[in-house]
C-alpha cells in the first residue's frame, strides 16, 4: 500500500515537473536562445553591415538665440532605458546617462553588438521610463534579502521576453466580448479596477516590502531629476524632466501618457497608475502636488492601440467625462503622438477615412461587431479625434481636443531619436537586435503583434521656439507650435491669415510678416465677419539634406456639415517637378521617383528641395468650424526591413512593403466661428 502511495506521489511530482517544464521552463529556454542577449552576437554575425554605405555622423550645430522668428529644434519625447523593467526583460542594460550621452551624439551598442549612433545630435530629450516600475528593483542589490526576495529580484531582472509575457499578461487581463448589437468600432464603456499597490513581485515579499517600494520610488524619481539637471545644457541639449503613466489594457493595448514638466520644479512623487485610476485623476493629482512655479503637460501615445479609448467619452476605469473633465483635458493635454514605432496613428482606411495615405504603416482592419481589441476603432486615430473635438465644441461651447502633433520612438534601447531607416536597431534590446532577429518569422498571427509588419523605425518631434531651453521648448509644446515626422528632418512652416496672398512667397522677410498677421501651426484663427473668402494658408517645406527630395504637399481639412455629420477632405496643394494636381482627383501625378532595392539608392533626378505655396479653401464657409493640417510627402525610399535584407544578403521580406514615403504632419490650425470678432 505504501509503495502504491509512494509511486502515486512520484508520478504526481513528475507530472507537475513535466507540466512546469512544458508550460514555462522550455518556453523560457527557447525564448532565451531566440531573443536573449547571450546568443545575440551569434545572430549579429549573420549580417554584413559593409554592404551599405551610410551617412557619417555630423557635429552639432547650435543656433543663435533668442531668435524672434523662431529656430527649429529636433527632439525625442518618449524614450525608455533599462530603468523600465520591460526594457530590462528585453535585454537592455543601458541606463539614463547612456541615453543622455547618446542624444549628444555619442555611440552605443545593442546587446548583440550593433552600433547605435545618431547622424545628427538632438536638441532636446525627455526620458519617460514607466513610473509604475519606480522603486520596484532599487533594493535588489541589497545583501540581506530573503530567499523569496532574491527569487523575485532574479525573475524581474532576467533578460527574457517570455518572462515579460508571463508577468504582464496576468496584469493586463483578457479582453471581454463586446455587444455585437452596437455599432462596430464604437468604444463600449468598460469598468476596470486599477492594480493594487504591491502587484509587482518585488513589492510583495518581506517585511515592509510595499513601504520599501514606495520609499524607493521617490528616491528613483529624485535621481531622475538630478540626472536631468546634470545633463541640461541650455542652448545645446535641453533635458526635460518627464516620465510615463502606464495603465494596462488587454492584447498589448496602450492607454499611456507621457508627463512632461516645464522646469526642475516638479512634484516629489511621480504619480503612476498604481496611485490614480485614470488620466483625469492624474491631472488633478499633479495639479495638487505640483506647487508654485511648477507646470506640466501630458501626451497620449498609441491611440491606434488603445482600442478606441483615447478619443471616447470615457475614462480607463469607466467614468464618463463631464464638462469640468473636458476643460481639464483641454488645459493639460495640448498634444498627441501621431507616429512612433508601433505604427501610424493619423487615420485608418475604412474608419471615417478614404484617404489612400491612411494605409501608411497601418495594419489594423476596421472593427467588426463585438470586437473590443485588435482592430481600428472610430475613436482610435488622431484625425477622428480632431473630428470628435468639433462635435464636442457644438455640445460644450469649446473644443477640448484641439491637439497638436509630435512623433517619437517609444524605443526601449536608451537611444533617443534613433529613427533613420538605414540603421534601425529595433526597439526592444536583444529581442530585436540584430537584423536576423528583426526579420525572423514570427509565430504571432495578428499583424499588430508582428515586429516586421507593425514596427516602424519611429518618428521625431520638431519644435519652433526662440531658444533651446526648458521653458522655451515647453512653451512651444504647450502652444502646439510643433510638428511630427516619420524620421527625416524636413523643415516645415504653416501659417494662416486673412491678408496672406501669393506675394508672401517672394517676401524676404516673410516669417516676420506672417507672425504679425497670421497664426502658426497649432493656432486658432479668428474668423473675420467682414471676410467672405477663405484665409490664405502659407506652407513652406524644405527637404532633409541627407535624405530623399520632397514629392508633394497635402492639405487635410475636417469639418461638420449642415446635417451635423463630420467630413474630411484631402487635396494636394503643391507638386514637385513642375507638376500640377489633377482637378478631378485633387492629386499630383506620379513623378516617377524610384528606388533600387539592391542598394536602396533613391532617384536623384526627381523631386524638390523646396515646396512653397499659398492655398485658399474653395469650400470655405465662415459659419463652419474646421481644422486644417498639412502633410508633406517625400519621394519613396527603402523601409528599414529592406536595408536589413541587404545586410543579410536577401530579397526584401514580402510581409512588409519594401519602400515607404516618409512624411511630416504639421499641427492643425482651427477656424472657429465662435470667435468671430
């Protein structure tokens, strides 16, 4: 009998061991082999970087300041280092100081050995590690930890994406079914409970573990502030104090916000989603703790992956916005991230948009009835959000969604602004470095979970400001005098005014006169009751000197028609190579620009170094609220995946387009009849 019991126990133990091995141990070992830093050099050896001739690094250029006509500054407002626990699990070991040095032009290496270096240094940077992780690993090097504490520390510092998946999937939860009787793609109010403090493994075990994490979180935040101050060099590199607020959503969903401060006067604690349940309480909490001379703004990212929540009328935890909430959002959230590594967020085909360029770096299909994740929602893209703002204006008497545009990377490699297609090192440590790993066939079936299909090289933020200081950069962000690009550094100006006509194109002092008589990108133009014709929109774009020429300039307009329905229209307003837009289609003819996919060299005989125009809206209605923004398109160039194919001696991967048309998006200008003089 005892033998049978003993045998049964042995069988049970073997079954448990087998289950754990199959479920966890073997997948973790397989993940370590495929994505871990220990084998990264092996995979990096498969590529030959000498197959590509890349631009050489350039010395920084510091502009004279203050400049009343505004200087153009380039920067990164969304970047993670090894201080973010997910970055550590992805294999990144580079910290905050590494990121600041990289922003100034110093080289770094990925875990596999790939060189990371900016061709041109940045002017400003905000490091935005997840506040939810502050203080959770600070104690892990202490000598007197218990066995459970050591085990938790070992787990959360193990560079393996399978560990990240196991830890985070449990916190994100699963997506519940939606109501299929409701219109497809319309966000359905969802009640959620925030994670309780102490949810992180290292804050669970040991006497006073949670209190220790709270204390260390404040200490970590203090170290962030100190390092930002140490690396702040006004006129050369502006280091904005910042962090990311990161509530969870199922299926890799994002409803995060980057919090950016104006100066080094900041709250003593970086409020996270463990402290407050939604963005409204975040803004209220920051205001309550900011103190005198403290100012901040927040920037949402990835509305495309927030599953319709970003521009809905509901909070993360299911509350409905009231008028006071909308006013608070209007005050504290003047910008949105329109482009980053996880795809383009401007618009999606079939979701209120018929614009063919909405297919750019976009993988989401329109939602079907009952879908709650993994598809394109009506309130999941920036252009739709701008139209929701017009609707809210009719209800509330003000527009809380007058948001300007920036782009960023959201890289977890400590490499701010590293957005050039030709040397994209991935965004997730050893998981996406080297080229072999970036192009590896994924087991994921959903396109939005696939690195090659969904990952871009990221974007960059452009700011017009009189000088490169914290206050000047922040003030430009707050007034929305900003624009986004998908990486290249195209210079773009946009002004609107009643006295702007074609003569301004020949004016040698055009900017000064435009500043006096018009409003720049991000502004609100007051309609003039004496004016029945459209204001003039002045657009001036110049190419990135180390990238492809410009191809066309487009104007995107959104408005509400007489029936109360939102509408949009896209027209080409300037064409390269002496071409003119077809009156029937509103599009420039193809200028014949091509790309050699064997070398990634682009056409040199077509395109423009500069495109400049003044446009008047032929459908202007002085009684109609509307927004206008400009999109500048370059000639086609190679996508990052095609450069990687050359490194590996392959043909371009058929799962992704071999070429892209890089672009810039200006912040909108709004015409508001409620502001008639």
